[in-house]
C-alpha cells in the first residue's frame, strides 16, 4: 500500500490516522482533549497541537469549541 503513496511513510500514515481519530473523538464526545489524545497514544501535547494544526488548520481547542 505504501508503494502506491510515494509521499507517505508508514509512520506518517499512522500519525495521520491517529489525528483523524482524535478529531472524531473531540467532535463526538465531551471528554477533555488531553484525555482523548492520551487514549490514542499521544505523550507530548505541545507537539500534538502543532501536528493537529498542520493537518486541520486549527487547534484542537477550536475543534472542541464547535461541539
């Protein structure tokens, strides 16, 4: 599968999938963002927020504000 996606490494794929799932949980639950992130294996919240903003164009808190 990764041969078909030349710009995606396995780790990048997993990271993107994890961010997608975190976003889904932020939008569909009332759980705190930190709890959701830790549940999906995030250990550095600052780096997580930066990667989230790069992928979705907003911080996790902005996503949570739309719940």
